[in-house]
C-alpha cells in the first residue's frame, strides 16, 4: 500500500491508513483476475454491487493480497466472494457483483 492509497490522501478519512474505496478497488481487481481469459471477445464486466466489511486498518507499506471466488452466475450477473489479507490476517471480506457487458454497446449508452 502506498501513500496515495490512504484515507487521508483520498479525502475519505483523517488518518493515513488504507482507504476503503482503494480496498474495494483491490477486491474488484481480484474479480477481474478471476475472470481473465474467460469472456468472449468484445465483452467485459462492470461492478454493480459491493458489500464489503473493512475489518482492520493497514499502514503505508503494508502488502495486501485480495482474492475473489466466483460463487455463481445468474444470466449476465456474476456473484463473487472476496477477501483481502495482509501479514497480520484478514483486512476485509464481502461480496462483489459484476455484470457482463458488450463493450461497444455499453459505450454507446455514454454518448
């Protein structure tokens, strides 16, 4: 974890510890890694739901590892269990929901 990952720098708290938004991003990165190479060409996923419990603080310099397990698929919806750990133990645990999208069609919605 780097200085830019802290709640103080991100404006989400007054202490220099891992910011919850950065922790959620680490969990999202783990879901993307879990899906690597399994989606059709031109497809991706977007995060649509997060239920994360931030259990323990982490100081700058701490090495954090996030993991994701795909629990089930409901049509285009993918439901994951996620966790993050440092050398002292569990930092966060929860659920992430992602939806499969066709990238070109999805981006049309932004225009």
